[in-house]
C-alpha cells in the first residue's frame, strides 16, 4: 500500500469582526495547509475511494425563489454580485406577505462588513423598466449612429480583454514563482538546511500569498469570460426587434433583460446605475 504523510488544515473559520461574536466558514482556497506533519491513519487509495463515494451523494440545489433581475444586480459600494433574498410572513387574515430584495453578497454572508444595505427588488425593477423604455426611444437613431455605438463598444471590449489577459499572465507568473519558492523551502527542510519551525513560518506566509493570487486569478478569469461573452456584434435591426418585444410584454423575462442590460448597481443611498449592452452608463437618483 502507498502511504502519504498527513496534513494539518488551519483557518477553516474566520471571525467576521472583532466587534461581533460571529464567525464564517472560509473558502477552500483560504485554508492554510501544512503537509507532511504527521503519520497517516489510512493509505491514499482508501482515502480516494472514500472521497469518490462522498462526492457521489451531492445533490443539485433547488432554488425556491427567482427573479428576472437575478445575476444582473451588483453592489455599488464593493462591486460584488448582489444576493436575492425573500421574506414571507403569514398575516392574521391568512394572506401571505412577501418582500423580495437584493443585498450585497459580502454583507449577506458576513465575509466583509460592506456598508451597503438591502434594496427592494420592485424598486430596481421599476427603475429598470422606466430606463429601458427611455433608451428604446433612442434606438430610433439612424443606422450610421447605431453602428458607431457598436464600433465604440467593440473597441472598449477588446481593450478591456487585452488588459485582463496581461493581468492574468502576470498573476500566473507570480503564482509560479511562489510555488517554486515553496518547493525550494520544502527541499531545504528535507535536507535539513532550515529548521522545522522556520519552515512552518515561511510556508504559512507563502501559502497565504499563494491563496491570495489564486483568488485573484479566478476573479480575473471570470471577468475575462464575462467580457468575452458580451457579443457586441448584434446589428441595429436585432436591437430594435428586442426593444419591440420588451414593449409588448407586461413583465419582461430574464432572457430579454440579458440582451439589453449588462449590469445594474445600487449603493447605500439607493442610487441605481444601469449599464446597457448597447450604451454607456445611465445614472438614476431615487428621491
């Protein structure tokens, strides 16, 4: 049987703030892993079989609530995607009161103390509907003007893609350098060039740096993927057709909205910013 030395995993939980007595589960990439710290209890083959069996029990989560704006709303304070929440209360007359709202995902899961509070989904929906109808009137521009909008949008998308590609290359190189350093200090430990305690200190520091870079790489890859998905090659006739579909619907579905809107942001003052796929940001201030 093939055995490996056991690992010690730390930082599985993190305190939200020194001001409150709450903790959160950290993500796997945030864990601090110290390998080869003790004799293994089981062999690696048994471990892998057990993990395969456990993974086979995973179930797809059925979401109870959904909203046509879900996935399009972001926190205007920290930039993270907003989470859809729904509250229900049964009234004395037997009726059900329901409130649907969006809240910053970091504030929702206590992973950060974002100042942005929740905002009613109905409020965002009203503003979105109003602004889409307003923007649709502008679609009656000439073919030349609409083509200019798309040419500028494509130019901006390509420029952003190049910047993200460069950033991704730099991050991957940084990750490679960190992993090389970790391998070097590991060899130094085996060859008894450095003491165990010194190894642990350096290893933990480099592991934190590694986890941070991995997180940045994933975020940059997501941004790059989203940027590449923005197909700005739709011609003006298709935009007009989408606009007409919207005007005919009492309540637009998610597919229509995703063809028109790139991103919606709200801040702690309930200012709502809408970025349309075919135009620049449009600002709206709620009174």
